[in-house]
C-alpha cells in the first residue's frame, strides 16, 4: 500500500481519526458496538474507541492478507490513550532482508518475553496509562535483538486491539525524544543519531497532558534491571541466613499447635510415651483383656528379674576381692572396712530391687482389676 509512495520525509501517516470514514481501509472485526468514532473534548478532535475483549475487538490494516504495507521507516508511533486496569494489544507483521515474515505481539497480557523463530510475545506492562501517549516502537532494534541475525526490511501489517482510544498511527524517520522517564530525567540522544520530536501535523495541543514513550528491548527489560540493581553481598547474606535459622527455630517452638477435644491449642502435642485411652467401637472380649493383662505382668516381672540379675552380677564381680582379703590377710584394715560397707550397700540394693519388682507386679495386678471393672 505504501511501497510505491515517497517515504523519505520526516514521517508517513498511516491512520487518522479525522475525516468522514477513517476506518474504510481497515478490517474491523468483533462487536460493532465496541468500536466506534467519537468526539473527544479533551483532545478537541475525533478519536477511534476500542472496548471489550482484546482478542475479539480489533482493527487490521491491510484488509486482505495478500496485501502488504511496505513501510520502511524505523520508528512506528501509536498515539493512544490506554485506560487503567484494562488490556491493550498491538500486533506487527514485519519482513526481514531474507524475506522471512515475523510477528511481534505486544500486549499488556504478557508477563515476560517469549520468543520463537517466527513469533515474539512482548510484555507492555511499562506502557503509560490514563494519559495520551505517543508509543514509539523501534522496529529495527526489536528485529535485530529479538530475532538474532535478522535485519529489518519493512513493516507489512498492523493489528490494534482493545482497549484504547486511538487518534493517529504514523512512522518516523528519526528517533523522537523520550519524555516518559520515571525519574523525570531525559536521556540525551546519541551523537551519531539525530533526534526529532513529534511532527507538527501529528502533535496534540499543548494543553493536553501527553508523553512520548520509546519502546525497545532495553526499555522492556529495565524493570528487571532495577530490581537487580542492588547486588546482595556476603555481609548481607550472613545475617539473613542467621535470621532465617532463628525464625525457623522459634517457629518450631512457638507456632506449634495441636487439636485437643475438637479445638486448636497452642503448644506441642503430648509425648507419645503417654497412653491415650481410645474406646474401640464394638465388643471387647474377656480373652483379649486377660491376654493384655498377662503381657503387662510378664513385662513387669521381666524388668524386676533384670534388676536382680544386675545386682547379682555386681556381687559376683565383687566376691573375689573379699575372698582374697580373707585368705591373704595382707590388706589393711581400712580396705576391709570398705569391703564390708560395699557388701552392706549391695544387700540394701538387692532388697530395694526386690521391693521394686514387687511393686511392679502389684501395679500390674491393680491395672488388671481396673481393666476388668471397666469392661465387665
């Protein structure tokens, strides 16, 4: 469509909302009530309004797939007003020097850059909203940086999707001045590349709030760089690790809770050594109770026997010393007194162990009686 037209000037106008039927050359798809032309009081001129779903309501140039635009200037500018909290998309069909057609899909829906050999999904989370913005897309930079080794030749298709107000679309020969810096500072242009502003025929009136935003791969990745601009050193990671370990320890001791009687109680649950009485549904036979009680008695007797065996082993290990003292008679009187004291202590320990074993058996009998009384 523009291949045979002169494109050596400062700009080439592709679309304007002014005129009788500005959308005559465009293919408008979707709900007809979602795309219309209206007079904007702020701009003091006509604009095209696209609302609704960005996947359904869109306008495409050229109408037929066989036709191509043939735009060769480097910077494509969309003069749009994007509302807050709504999606906006723009799809560009470009051709490189190898006559390979590639697509650039810029959308606020995308969260990260996704690239295939013929297709690229580019996020637009940085686009300025609720203000008239001259979104300037660097076609040469996108083609060479996203598709490695590719060289931009021409822009052959444009698709604008909801939601936005669209006033003009045009291409620029030279790079415009970016006035949408977050810190309020304007980056000076490179010395070898001239920088011009928006042409007078495409400018909004001076009383309309507006910005010019230059988009390239560096600008899109700038939010990620800002997040990583402060590197974490070893001195910072040390206290962070210690804090994390301290927090995990304190959380284990303080934030532990358990369920008791149908309610949540702070603190650790009771130890597993304590017996929890649970009533099993159904009948409990007497034989099971007797077997359980017998096992308890056997365990208590075994514990008492083990204690007695240990005491007897100590006596046996000590008896050779007493025999040697009686036969030789060469030890001192102090040593004999210590031996008698140790023998008396062993006897006391033996009696204590017997008493302990008796108590264990008595406890098991009491438990057996309680068990029979409870389940009888």
